[in-house]
């Protein structure tokens, strides 16, 4: 798979921009603040419907504009696909595939697959569990786009169940507790069923993806940091009490088993959830635990080791998606201003991976930061314009 064309309008700092690409490496060169990262962010947004830099869509719309539009044409297996998303302030986004509107933006997922490595990836290693969950979910959806719908359904249930728990707590403090508890229990039973149904599908997909990712990430880390202790990945979940076999790194229970385990944990946690008014059980509270040998990465890894782990997770996910042999072929590898952050050995390993990609799109402030084996098409980004120079 490769991107043939990218077009943005009112996206971030860009009033408009058009870029044409071919297979192989392409380098966008420009000083900080010129907008090169905004262009690859637009590509990644089309691939994931999310930004690697901000949690909401509002900052993606150029100041003073009402909407932003991102379009790209990809070529895979000799067939071209055109994907478009319109980001609208205060309203639901709209999307098109091959010029035809789709019912939901997530229906364009899979038209473009990317693996993006950026300075923000250090948060996967050093940040809170939500960063690692987001990383894992990105890989899950890249492998199986329909699971974006499962994740959206799960998040919807979480919001509605949290509102119920919060209002129930207030009502219990001021009303007939026995009548309230009877009504509340039956209502919560319904929402528990929805949470367990969607949560079990998401949990199994995460477990399967982590198990598939583990050898690729470990191999990448062994190449990047050959003298370090091995990289380990473990999924920590709230259902371990009901399903202790999940401590087995090879365990992959069926969805029905995970659903029953979630229901059991929800029943056990209900008093605490009512007291606190929050959802305490489910994949939204899980973590991807990263280790080097017997020590956790977070809190023990040096700065260089942290970069090596982040790089290995991205390289591992790239190799996993390649090995899946999904329709469309290899994902596009996007490297956003990372070579300046890496030492010589890490640069070499990243360049080797990028050199194997059908297409690698690289940004850099200085062209000298980009290894020679990635010398392909070059674009200069400056003063609100993109100019191809090679």
C-alpha cells in the first residue's frame, strides 16, 4: 500500500496543501513550526480517525475556519481508493469513500493503514495506562477495522452506565433505599450485560493482538538494544480475579468466557461502584505492562531505554501488520521528526525497517538527520507552502 496523493484544507496551520507521492521513501524537510508534522498528522488521522498529538478534534481545524477536510488516494493491489473526512466544529464528522458518503466515518478505516512513530510515543512508555491502551487499540483496529465499532459501543455503554451510577448514588442518599436498590439492581443488570458483551470482544482482541505483537516487539528490541535485558509485554486486567489463567502469557479465552468473567467482577464490584459513582471494572481500566527482564520499564528504564522500547513497539507493530498479510499489503510507515531524537544505532535500525517499507514518509527539520538509505523524493516545507525539490 502507498499514498499517491494527499490534500488538506483548513487543517491545523494549512489553508490548503497538495502533495503527490510514489512508492518508496519521501522526506518532508522544514524548520520547526512550518507545518510538516501537520501534514503527516492528517495522514494518520485518515488511518485512525484520531490524532497522535491531541485528544479532541477541535485543534485540528485552522483558526477562523468552520471545518477541516483531509483527502487521500491510496494504491493497494493495483487498485486506487479515495478516502475523505470532514472535521466539523461542534458536530459529527462526515466521511466519503471513493466519493460516496458513508454512514459513519469509521467505515473508511482500512482504506489507509499507517504505523506512525513520533516523539509523542515516549508517552506510551512513561505515561499513564490510557496511553498504552490507546496504542494497543490502534493496532487492534488496524488489524480488524470492524472492532472500531465494538470500541465505540463499549465507550457509549461506559458513559451511560457511569451516569446511572452517579445519579443512583445521589438518589440512594436521599430516598427510600430499599425501593431504589430493587429498581437500580435490575437496571444495572441490563447495563452490566451490555458492558460485558462489548468489553469481552474488546478484551479478547487486545489479548490476541498483544500475544501476536510480543515476539515482534521483543525481536525489534533485541536488535535496537542488544546488550539490554529482554523486552516483555503483559496484559493486566481487572478480570484476573475471576479468570486467573490470564496470568498465563499464552492464554486466549473465548469471548463467552471473558464475558462471564466480566459479569462476575461487575457483581463483586457493584457496592464499591455505587459508593464511588464510577465504572471500576472493564477494559477501560486495563494496562499493557512493559518490562525489561524482571523490572518494569516505567520508573526503572533510562531515557535511552525508554526510546528503545517505544521504537520497538512501533517496529513490532509494523512487522505484525506486515505478517498479517491484510488486504492492501504493507502499511505506510510514517516517521515524524524522530531521527534527531535517536543515537546512531537506533537510527540505523529504524532506517533498515523504513528501507523495507513499500512507502515511508519521513519528516525532519534538517535533511542531514535522515539516513542516506532513505534518500528518495524530497519536499521542502516553508512559509505555508510545500515544494517538491527532488
